[in-house]
C-alpha cells in the first residue's frame, strides 16, 4: 500500500474514532502501544483492500469552488452548495471538503521523480 493512501484513511470519521478509542485504552493501560499499532495497521490494510476491490461506484459533484489548497502533493477543495449524484441517490451539502492526492510519484525529498530513458 502506498504511504499516501495510508495517510488518506486517517481523515475518515471511523479512523479518527478508532484512534481516539485506542488512545483511551492506552491511557488506562487496557492495551499497550504495540497492540494499538497492530489495530491501526490492520484497519489500514482492510480499508485499502475494500477501496481497491469493492469501491467501484462513481459520483458526480457539482457546486461552487470556494477555496482550494495544495501542499506536499495533497489538494484540499472546499465546495459550497455541493450536490453529489450517484446512479441511485443524491446528497446536498452546504460545504463539502474533498481531499485528493497527486498521482505523480515523489522521491524522498518530495520532488517528482525523473522519468528514466528507455534504451
């Protein structure tokens, strides 16, 4: 799994709730840090597997782009009066935040990798 995908799952509500719960268990010494880490790694692995194999639906998003930010290959888009439409449903939101990652692989310094010439 790519490091960027692992980073992305942490912004989900369920991942934040899991991490808070595990932190509480660690603070009361019901589990140790190794157990917490194994839980998070398992969650990350299962999350990636589901996204790769079962998340096949697509949707269309309309609205008004309010703000966007780009830092270290991560894009944040804030869309006002957003509507998400899928094949069967639609959802309206006053404000929608979309987090997206650059598709360009980066080296350890955060710069795009140079393409290698084929011989």
